[in-house]
């Protein structure tokens, strides 16, 4: 749809509760996001199980 080949979801691509995996992979995240075509961030979610979309209170 956007003409992009790859999708990076850090909570799926990096094992979040394994420090031996997270340290080397987490250090590469700046490069990943710096070169991203589009970044969507669930900043209001407390963790990856909560979700990204919220109904507005109005």
C-alpha cells in the first residue's frame, strides 16, 4: 500500500525480556528509526499488550 517492503515492530523484532537480546538489538534502534519511511508510536500505551488505538473522550 505504501510501496514499502519491510515492517519493523520492535516489540516483536526484539525480545523485550531478554537483556542479552535487547542490548545489541536496542543499540541499533536509532539507525532503524532514523532511516524509517514512517514511524508509528504507541506512546500512551503502558506496554505492547495494551494497543495503539483509543476512543476519544468527548
